[in-house]
C-alpha cells in the first residue's frame, strides 16, 4: 500500500509539471522561457481589461506608459544578462528577469484596475 501511494504521488507530480524536474541548463532555459510566455499572456489579459475601463485620454497615456515600460524592462534584462555573455545560463538569467519584471507590472496594472472598480 505504501509503495502504491508513493508511486501515485510521484506519477502525479511528474504529470503535474516537468518544470519541477528540470535538470539540464537547456531544460532550465526552456522552463524560464515558458514562464515568461505565461506571464506575458497574463500581462496582456490584465492590460486589455484595464484599457476597457479608460477614456480616450487615459488610454493614450497608458499606451505610452506601457511602451516605455517595455523598453525599460527589455533594457534592464539586457543589462542583467550581459554579465553572462556567451554562457549557457544567459537565457535563464534573461527570461527570469523578463518574467519577474512582467509579474511586477501585472501587479501594478491590477492595482490600477482594482482602484477603478471601486
């Protein structure tokens, strides 16, 4: 019975996410890239929800702010990855930076959206 439970738990964890088992640098890099894609999709969803709440002037200001934020995020992450130029860890550093920055931006936009829903 114990073996069955252990086997079931292991199988569940494996099927739940292979991200938990990323061992090679390539696997870690791919996981980081996938995490960024998920965060970017979420950012776009929250951004669209916020845009729906804005008048034309506010939309224009948000569009400008978002374009500037993207430039800042990309520049910041380019800077962070430069230290590892030529190294196999560089994509992991870059995509982790993009993900963390994007998640912070999602929080900012969600706060703004919540303020407008009051």
